[in-house]
C-alpha cells in the first residue's frame, strides 16, 4: 500500500508538472508568435519607409524649394505642374504604388488640419485631391508626427480603392523650414497579412506540435491515474473484506487477532492488564426462525452499533461469526474496570431493539478473561473467555462470567 501511495503521489505531481508545462508552453508559444509577427510587421514597415525615402531622394527638390517653402495659401497649381510630373513618374516605377502626394499641416486653423499640397497619383482626374483640400483620413498619429517631422507607416486600411498601407516621410528641403511638407506613398497591401502569416506559421505550428505532445502526456497520465485509482479502490475493498465483517462493518477474527497481539505487547511493557470478552446473543435463533434472516441481519447491525457506543476509542468490538462478538479492552487497570464494562454491555443488550416496526427482546451471555490472570497468549485468553461465556449460558443467560484460575465468577443482571 505504501508503494501504491508513493506511485499515486508521483503521478499527481507529474500531472501538475505536465499541466504547468502545458501552460508555460502555451504562453511562450503565443508570445513567440506575437513577437515574430510584430518583428515581421516592423521589418515590412521599415522596408516601406526605405522605399518612400528612396523615392524622396530620387527627386531633385532644389528647383522646387522656394515654392515649397512659401506659405501654402500663396502657392498656385501651375507652380506644382513640373513637380507633379516627377512624382507621377516616380510612382510608375513600382507597380504597387497607386497614390503619391504631398501633405502639409494647416497652422492657421484653431484645430490643426492636414491638407493636400499636391496629389500626383496616376489616377483619373476625378480621383485626384485638390490643392488645400483637407485630408479627411488623417489620423491623430499622423498629425503628431507631422509636428515632430518624423516618418510613419500607417495601415493597412481598406477603402473603396482597395486595401492600402501608407508610408509617409519628410521632404528633405522642408525639414528645417516653417512650411514642413511630407511625401506620402500609398502601396497596395495585397499579401501583407499573407506575408505576416508565412512568418508566424512555423512558430505557431511548432507550439501546436509541443502542445499536442503535452496533451498526449496529460491524457496518458490521466489514464494511468485512473487505473491506479481503480487499483486503490479494489485494494481497499480487498482490505475491508480481509479485515472487516461484511454485514456489520466490525473488525473480523483476523483483525482482532492482530490487535490482540499488539495489546499483549503493550501490556507487557506497561504492566497493564488486557481483557477479552466473548459475547453470544441470547434467543437470536428464535428471531431468525420467527422473522427471517433479513430481520436477524438487521438486528446484528443494531447490536454492533450499540456495542460500539459503549466502548472507548482504543477498544475493539469484533464479529467472529453468527451472533458471536468479541470485545477487546487493551488497557485495563484492574478486574473491576473490566466487570464494569461487562455490566454495561449486558444492560445495553437487555433493552429492546426495534427492527422494521417489530420490538425484539434478546440478551447476551458474556465471558470475561483478563490477562495476565487467565491465559498467557491472546488465543488462550480468548479460549478462557469462550469457556466463561458457556458458563454464563449454563447459569441462565443474560449475565457475564469472569474466568479466573479455573474459578468462574458470575454476575447476573
């Protein structure tokens, strides 16, 4: 049993370990996937910034520096025709480039607005934004970076043109001037999420693989633990069958012998007495004959319960067969203590028992033997108690007899 208990403890600790490992792996896997996705997203955004900077550097801005550094309200559309052509040509180089335009931050309004300076996108005229037109899709983040004059990537966003991601970089010749201008390149975001997925697929599958392995280990651990539990349950049942009476739940002869042996060893060390009482119910056969064995069995259960109520925690009451019970008192100071216990037992059995609405009156014949006055071994002491019980039967029943050096002392209640 100790080995089984240790194995069960190990399995329980393994289960906790597997669940903890499952939780840690799940959390680590999710964090790994998120990190990979963020790293890939940042890399793609950085590439877009580089692409937009490349376009910005490919254009000679010096001929337009004076125009761009003028108050936007003073700029005319014809001033931007040549710049429009250069930007339009730069956008055509990349098939993914669909919109390219210049934005500025209107400082004259109480609430700052982002406005178009030039929309050079290769689109139909109806789709081209006009000079000083408000950029309605400007986010607060865009307004913030335009104030600090830093690059930014926004999106992907979806509108009636499709799905886009926007790279916005400062125009070099305006960075240190009052009228700051930002170059914006809108690139089709087609495949953006696919590229992110392709980078995160491996860590996600790797995490899933380990989680499946851990799930299998947890299920296997559960299976083994269930088998072990069944083994424990069957072992407990076998133990109860081996040491306890199936009807009353009292210890049987085997457990009684073990406890008696332990009591004798303790008595030798402490110089105390051990008392054994052999009880046989009076008129029990008549109950079985008149009312049947089912009522007789219930009566035995009631007798067992009544006997247990009378005894101390260290005492043992056992059923050794039929209507025979043995009471073991492992710590007795003197003979009087044993006889007082015997008197209580006889009195308790004279009280009627009510079984299924039937009032049954029985009694008990009790033999008492005390170590070290009668018998040197538990078996001898039990034999002496048995003889004393038969003496009580012969003397008229419903009494106890104390066995003492071949002299029987009787007491009738």
